[in-house]
C-alpha cells in the first residue's frame, strides 16, 4: 500500500467542514489525499452543492462516523485501506478535538490547530454580493432558536430599509423545528419569508448575501467560508468547550438573549461602516449601549 492520506469527515454539515479545512491546507502544500464524507444524504447534498467545485469528496456510509465507529472498529478501517489502497487514515470531527488514535497529525505538516480551524476555504468564490441580509435562525435544537424571530426581522427591516431581509422558514431538518414565533403578521415590504425552501435554494441566497445573522448552525459555517461578515446569536456564548470545538470566529458572537434592537443596530453599524466588522461584536454592542456612536471619530477616519 502507498501512503496517500485518507481524510474522513462526518456527522453534521458544520462538522464535515473541518475535514475540508484540513484538505484545503493539504492542497496548499500539494500533499496528495482522498476526501471521504461519512454522513446522511440530507447533509452531504448541500455540502456538495456549496463545496463540490472546490473539493473532490466522496460519500461513504454513515456507519463509519456513527458513534465515531471508525476509531474503534478495525474492520471498518481495513475496508477503507483495501478499497483506497492506503494504510494512512485520519478521521476528524470537531467534538474530538484532534485527540484520538486517528486524529490528523497536523504538526507533521507544519500546521497548527488555529491555522486549521480559522481556515476559510472558499474566499475566491461568490464575489458578487447583493443587498441581502441572510437570517439563518432556524434550528431543530430549541436552545438555538431566537426568542422572537418575527420581531427581529421587523427590527432589521426598519433599521436597514434598503436591504432585503431574507429568512428561510424551515420547519423540519432532521426533526421538526417549532417555536419560531407568530409569522401571521404584516412585515415591512423588504422582508422576504421563504417558506420551506429546499436547502440548496436557501444556500443560493446565502452565497449572494452581503451580511448574515445566524445561530450556531450549518449555514453560519458556510457563511464563514465565503468570507461573509456575520453576527452569531450564540446559544453557547462564552462557553469555552464550544469555542474550541465549533466557533469559526468567537469575535463575531454575542449572546442569543440579546435584544432585537441591539442586534439590528450592530448589523446596521457593520453594514454602514464596514470597518466595524474588524472589531469584536461584543465591543460594538458596548459602544451602542453607551450612547450615540460616531465611528469617524472613534476609528480616526482621516477622510
């Protein structure tokens, strides 16, 4: 057998992206490898829709990543070794923190954990942005749902009337999504409620949006990889475990309990003064709460 690395990712959409971050780093170093994704079609299809032009990735059975079976089941490892003619398997998902027998040996490739986790894989794509704010606020996890989504959409529309406020109203993912609020109200004309879109259709809106507001979900990770300025309404705010495992950029996070008008104001300032996207969102929030904000003076604009 040769030593071509078999790079396996699995679980959910955001989890699988970690293996693609590793692949991107290996590609830059011209290191030959094979990308395998162990997940269900519901995850793999949108992953391929967004990343397929950049990464050669093959779907394998979900059993490899189910309960992380690939680590302990040597039969599964042997199957892949024989099929792909390699005895070098690495398996990487965020909840294992690179600490297990098949973890990617990043130091051997001159890489660091931070370099991998902060890697943006799709910056050269999706350059044409429209005046759309993508609100990826649905989740099957109840603690990942903003307490009143309709009121937030209204606040965003009022603060940024020249932007389309796009909300994909997804009612089912791997299980039912409930408690999203009362949508039987009149919204401003610049609010677009996309009722139960196909996930790939929603992602097509994502890639052309110029700003995004998310809870910690799959679309938020995709937004990171295309370089979209984001505001994350974080259900695990300042939780060190979650910051290490899943946060692309903790500086874009504020608590999910933040008031709708504060959220809308942060988005307003990020969009009207793009230099503020370089600042921790928590600091932006503190300036807003302190009173009127003149970024020209604070940031020492000379023109």
